[in-house]
C-alpha cells in the first residue's frame, strides 16, 4: 500500500509496528516444534552454570515458556554432587591409584605452568599430584570462579530447579556420565583441557562477564565466536571441543526428539556452548526436520534477566 493511501490511524499503527520490529530483542531461547498434529514442543534455553548474584526473574517470554512446560530438563542435576557417594565416585574416577603422578604424565612445561598457577593461589601441589588432568582442570576453574564471586547456586539451572514445583526433572546425561566422559579423553586431550584452564584462570572474571554480555544481548553469534573462535587455529582444541561439546550435542538432540514425537512440552536448560553455532542443538534439530525459531523478549525495555538487589 502506498504511503499516501494510509489513513492517519493506519499510519500510526504502521509506525508502531515498524518501531516494535526495529527494537525486537532476541533471547537465547529457542522454540522447537514438529509439523505433525499433536506433536510436542521444546523450549531450549542457553544457560550459564554459575552467577554472581541471585536471579530474581527472567523476561516474560522465558518465564511463560517455563510455565507452559510439564518437565524441566537439564544436562545433570547438580544437587547430586553434594552427596557423599558422589565424592567417593570422584575420588575413584578422578585419581590414579597405581602410583602414577601428574608430574610423570604432563610435559615439563605444562607441569611448571601448573606449579606457578598453584603457587600464585597459595594452593599446595601435593593434593593435586594423584589427580588426573581433567579433574585438575575442573578444580582450577572452580577455584578461579569462586575467587571471582561466581557460584553454582546462582546459575540459571538452579533458578529453575527451585521453581520446578511438581514438574518432572529429567537429566539428559547425569553428573557421573559427564565426568566419566572426561575420564575417557585421550591423554593429549586431557592436557589440552588443563592448558585451557591455565590459559583462563587469571582472567576468568573477564571471560564470564563477556559470556553474560553476549547472553544479555541475546547474541548467539557472539557466544559462538567467544567459545569456539580458536578452533580453526588450534586443531587439538577443536578435537577437545568435538568430544566435550559437539558429540554430546548430537546425542542430546536425538534424546530431545522424544517429547517432540510424544506430544509433551519440555523446558530445557543446557550450557550456552551446547546451543550456539552450526553444531549446536538448535541447528541439529533443524537439520532433523523440526521447526526451530529463536524467540524475542516480551519486554525489550527491561533486562532479560533481573538480579536480586544486593
């Protein structure tokens, strides 16, 4: 319709719609549906495992999707980690029990870097000597996050667990299988994992802030670049990401076909690295023939996540 033919009322409406379209705020939440009648629905949220403040609420598009869902789906229920049996499992899986030491397994340069990092944090080397590299990497990362004020209790998955009510809680993987998968990594990939941890340990606060900045803008490309930009230049890191991200994404995507075929509605929260890029779960589900669309904020004038006042 030519602009001159618009009535004043229609012109006002067109202006409002154009303004709304131009200010649409993407959210890192995808809706996944199937074409068949009676099929189910997924809401897939890019989550963060830690936070520095309690979450008060999310944008209504996220809260509404959760309210419509009959199940909360996570990679793993982190509450299991506090159980004594899990600590015994970690001791058995994450340590050598045959006299092997970390010093013997790591290259001299990497072992020296580890010693320097531990000394800088006033951590004794001895408790780490029997640990496998993947567990050392997790311990270092966890310590760096804690020192920067980031805690799992303030993560996004925890927020929805506390609000789950009578919803079923479904694990896509489980904490123990996740760690056993790390234990199964080839020695060189465990070294790569430890190198990554050492590379980031002194700037983990900056990296997490960058991740939250991408999240708060709903910018999936920003997150993908931040997490995986080095893969092209570093083949070992790419092989590590294939094992700890991309292969798992394919398995989780297949698991998520269940509710889509059975008419259920699931709200899924997984780490942000599992949903972005061409090998992220939304792209994989699209390749499997499902309709996938990234949603937009209901209140673009407000933060996508509101934190509790300190």
